[in-house]
C-alpha cells in the first residue's frame, strides 16, 4: 500500500482491492482448501462428510485441522454455514455450502 512515497494520490479503491486480494490469497494459499471447495461444490455437505471425503482423497488432516480450514474459508467469504443437522443424540453438525463460485478483483479504479 502507498505510504506517501509515490506521486499519485492514494484512493480507497486500490487499497480496498489490495485488501480483498490479500483476504483471498490468505484463504486460498493452501491446496487442501481448494480440495475442500471442490468437495463442497454445488451441494450442502456436513463437516463430517467433508472430513470423510478428504480422507478418501488421501488428505491426512485432523478434525481440528479441518475446522481451522473451514473457519478460514468462511472468514474470507468463500463458504458459509447453510444449516445445522441433527445427528443421533449429539450436538448438531454444521452443514456448509459455497457462498460464492467466482472471485472478482478490480485491478484499476474504473471511475477514473
């Protein structure tokens, strides 16, 4: 981000675009998260089902590791909680869905 060393006027547009880019880069830097996105795809799928599919694909991940990855994807606005599903007599299980299937970042301020 500009720290006043350039001779162009800083606008919120480019700074916001850069912040958005960083948000997505942090969330998508890990190949496991891409696998999770592909697993969720256009369905609603529980945390346990995601965990099982990751294991089937050879991903060695603990449940706490999966919760961390899901949390980071949710924080970035890529996935969201769709519902809670009652399973047996235990605590309800989270069911996830994609919040977006496309990411767009404007590289230039289009108002200029």
